[in-house]
C-alpha cells in the first residue's frame, strides 16, 4: 500500500558531536555565557557561503504559510501570544482546559541577562466557543523561576520549578492558585541549570509519575485532604520530555538521539541492582529505537551552536543530524486512521521541524525508522517543517481530541547561554535573532479530511464526569481519554467501580486497551485477587498476559500468596514469543520462596536459558537470594544439568552475589571447594569471581588467609592459572588498602569544596555516584584517565577531550569542551575537584595540588585543540 512516504537510508556511523561533559563537568559560567569557546579555536563562519534567508517575526497567520507538511495533513493554530508566552510544557485536565508552563525568563538576550527573574507563569487556556482555538487565558500561578513541568492530579496540579515540586490548588474555581504546598525537592538547586535537570511529570500506565533527566518516580495521593507524595528510584531516563505507548512502555530521548525506549519491563528488572549491564548482561533500559540521526529540514539552518563542525550541516547549509531533539509524542489514537496509531513524533527545534517515526516490536526490543516525504527542492522533508527560523518546537503531545499538538517557543534564540559559542552569537547579533521575546504558539496537526469536530471532543470529555462514563472511557480509541479515565478512577478509591471493571478483564471481545487499563485501574485500587490474574494470564492476548505478569510481580511480597496463579505461568501459550516468556520468568522468579514457582522457573530456564534476556529476567528478582540460588546450582541436584546457558547462569549469579556483597567471596569459594576439579560449575564460578576482580569499581574483601580452594593441587592447568591470578589480586588488594596516605588538613578542605562542585555541576552527566549515565557521560569509577598520572585529568579539564575513547570496554565518541578560559576554573578549584574524585568510590589516588595544576596550565598554554586518547597516552602536546 502506498502511503505517500519513503524511509530515509540508515546512517553509517553516529557522530555524536553534541556537547557532553566527558570526564569532568564544568562549573556554571558567568559573564557572556560562551562556555563552548576556547582560546585560539577556529570557528569558521561557514554560513557566509550560503544565502541564508532572513528570519522576520511572523504573525501566527503568516507563520501558517511557512509550514510544509506531509501530504494528507494540515496544521492549525490552537493558541498564540499573548495568551501563551514561551511555552515549554502543557497538560489538559478532564474539563478540556489546557494548562501551559511558561518559561518567560529563558534567554531574554544572548547573554541570558535576567534569566533567574521570577517571571515564569502557569496559564490555563479555555476554548469557550468550541472553535478549536483557545482564546481565553487565566494566569493560575506567577512569579516562578524557570518552571518546567506540570501534571494534573487529584484536587490540583503538580508543578516542577527546581528546586521545588509544588502541589497547587484552586479552591474557589477562579483559575487562580489559592494554596501552594511544597511536596518534594525537584531537579537541581540552581534554577539557572536549565538544560540538564528533571522534567516530565508524566503519569504512566502503572500509576507512577515519571520524569526525564531523572532517576526518580512519584505516586501522589490526597490523604485526609493533605498531599502525600511517594518518591521511589527508577532508571535514569532522557533529557527533555517522556511519554508512554499503549502498553505503558516509556519513550524519551537526548538532544542528539531521536528516541530511546524501555521495551522490557524495566521497573521489575531494576528490582535487583546487581544485574544487567553491571555484570555483563543486557541493558535494562534506554534501548536506541532510531539509530539514524538524519534530519530533513526545508530551510538553511546554520544558526546552531556547532555548525562549524563537519558532521552538523549539509553542503547546502541545512541541518544534517539532530542536535536539539526534545520531547516525544505517540499518536495513541485512531483519528488519523489505523496506520498512524502508535507512530511517534519528535520536535527538533534547531532544524525547525517535527519528525515522524514508525516503531515496531523487534524481538525483545523496539526498532523504528524515520518517515520522510518528497520535497520539490530538497528531495526529502520531515513530517512537519517550516521555512521560519523562529519556529522552535520543543515538545509535542496527544490532545483530548486525538490529534497531535506542538509546543512552539517561537523565538530566535533556542540555545541556552551556558553553551552558546561565538559562532552562534555572531549570527544572532548579525541577523537580529535575539529579539523579540515573549511570543509563543501551540499548533495542532490534523488530517486534511478531518471528520472530527470540537463537539466530538466535548462528547468524549463528558464521559469523564461520572464513574460509569469513566469506565466506558477506558474503551475509547484515544489514549489521552483512557489515561485520564484511569487516573480519575484510581483517585476516586471507590469500591463501587470494581464490579464494573472485573468483567472487562475476561471479555475477549473487548478492546485490548480497555482490558489493559481495567487491569491497571484495579491494581491501582488494590482490588485484584488471584482469580482475576488467572483470567488475565489465561487470555488469548499475549500483550494482556504480559501486563498481567508485570502486575503479579509488582504485587508479590514475601507475605502474599499467589499459589493459584502458578499453573497459568508455568504453561506456555501457543506461539509464545521470547518477550512473552521473559514476562513469565519475571512473575515466577518474583515468588522467591515458593518452591512450586521455583521449579517451574527452572523448567523454563532449561528450555530458554541460552537467552541472556531470560537469564536477566530470572536474576532480576533474586536480590538477597543470589548466594542461596548459587548454592542450589552447586548442589548435587544440579550436578548433571547441561542445558544451554546453565553455566552462564552460574557465572552471572556469582557476579551478582559478589557485587551485592564482596564479603560473600569466602563463602562462595567454600561452596565450590567440594566440587570435582573437572566439574564445569567450578570453572563457571571461578570465571565469575575473576570477572568481579577485573572490574575497577569492585572492591574485594581483605582476607586473613589464602582460601585453600584456590590452591588445590588437582586443578587443571588453565583453571589453576586462573585461581593463581585471583590469589595475586587478593594479596595486592590487601596491600593497597594498608598503604593509603591520609589527607592533610589542607587537602581535606580542598576535598570538601570539590565534593560540592561535583554534586552541583558534574553529577548530572556522570551520576551522583560517578557511575556514568547512558548517552551523557561515562563512569568515573576506576577510570584510568582519572586515577593515573595526575597531569592527564588536568589536561582534559583545561583543553577538552575528543573521541573515540574507550571506557570500561565501551566506545564513547563525544567531545568535551576545554575550560581553560572559564574564570571559575581556577587552579585551586580544579585541584579541589580532582582531589575529591580521586578518593571516592574506592579510589586511593593521591591528591592534586594547585601548584600541579598551575604547572600543567603553563606547560600547555599554547594548546589550541582538544586532546585525543592517543595524545594523552603519549604525554605530548
């Protein structure tokens, strides 16, 4: 079938040329905010070779004419200035009112003067005449500093304004906040840290509220009229924006990555911190869905921060690859026809476009391709593209009418001052892009043959006004309606809805989405029993069975009894896929002390243990049980096991046990001491121990004597050599701990300053524990670039580092800018930061003095380019 589009070719190799702090993060920069500049750096003014179109300020009506959109669609204005100003986030309530977060102090000029002024607002927009345009505005909340997130909750709204998460209530219905209650810390303590801090506040299918650029999730409730927020850890996700699909799988991105997703049940896989990539298993979150970073704009785009770098612009001056991707929307709606249901959309503000993607399941993951359309001048274009340089789409949402809405900050400057280069600043000044500010639009994309009307939306919204209507709304074809109905039913905490929901679970004729939402609503209400889950687990729908396994694992506690569900979990369904099996494994493994469930689990492992994902699923529920499971595998009951993947499982359980508690080493060695030297389980455990010793971030225990297991005389030669290597490391480890030089009082004072600097400036890319964050910065734990010759990290801080470079076996192709010219990066400050980091996470490296920094600064004063790994190893300039 011809849909009128083609797919872009796959990119050869992703060149990640976006700003990322590789080893050491920068302190906040004062002055003119050109943090990307380096003394002597050549930023070629390549834009002068092109006839760059002017960028006049267009009225909303004029801006409509600047859009070039995929065939079969049109774009409409939903709201504009003065009703909406500098919008960055939005959400609708059950009445259909649009709540807009306005970051009004963002980049008032190229230097960012006044950026922390308390002028941010939350506006409530209404379409009173039903024509699709929000003509009425109410200012709900003002005097905010860089607000960035909003979520509709029971009795009010949550508003993210770092460092605060507010619960805001309107008691008299005048659309004005009457009470604001701080319910949690949110984001960074510095309100000027705009690009890299928490945002999102998206309520997902599992009734948790998730964030981007964050490893926190929330549950909100009103208890006797008072706000109550539960805060729990989760996977670190994304940079700006987050969304779910119909099965509750989260999608997000970074500025240079179109879409990342969690195709596996990430929250359950995180139950055991000591599995996944930490021990060499598959990742539990953050799978790249769209590997090709290509962009397809319809105008020249040299006004980007690093357009002088080769990979960024095409020969004609158009943006070549994403650099300002922000937010993801999924069209969970049939309003555009069945082919469009489930497709994803990502705004790209630097390219003045919104890209569309087709996403499908691919084994245990998700994979997608960008959709492009023919263009008479440029050959191909994105789904929505504009010739107006001031069109700055920063997020997109699915609306109550089932159509796509685009948040447009509408301004000349979109790059934050902390990263602006002279290359970009010169263009801003020459082409008059700094002014005006204080504009903003919200656009709606609909099919050209749109058979829906505002009256239809009103009818759907009316369902949300009663309990019976909310139950009916769980079958709506629009995901926004279903999500809102589920939220309202869970918030009601009414047992009266239970008999209305339970029949839907077993209705094989009902929509899958209705059954999924009914299941999650009952779970949120705490009204599920084993009979309900047996019904779900016996369904012909594999997707519903997956959600049932997730719910069962979430509800399983040491005191719970789901014995009756085990037969449905043990027996595979016809045509079951690998990801279906993975869910059964998680549910059975969650019943940690149930012997029937455990035997059923072992039976599945015998058939599917060759899959790393299946082993990950089993191990994910065994936190605190690693040594116990290992003892089973080493018992005589498993002496004759030879199924594919068994020895890998033994190895991985050993790794997990040692990561959980290094002091388990003597016990593990004692357990294998009774095995025959030719028993392959002996070798698998030793290999697991050796893996732990090879990890720089793992700290072995100090033993009083060499375990006799490692010095047995009957070991085969290769195994004996492996054991002797472990013995040598045991002794070395103990010796190093005894010779660690304590800090002097002066060094201790430096370290305290360095700790504060790391927490405020470095942790957003490298993690609060220095463990690294996917797509942002590698681990600092045990880093040879940090702990070796002290000149090396100093050089990296001063002059930067460009990839490719390998850290813990992973290749990072990023560029960290140098900070030689940063007035806050004094010799003392660099000394303090390095002194602290070089003694964290088990490190034992010596402090770094300011005089050493001064010496290196002077020695490399004429350096003009970032370092490479090769040059650093050579010690040359």
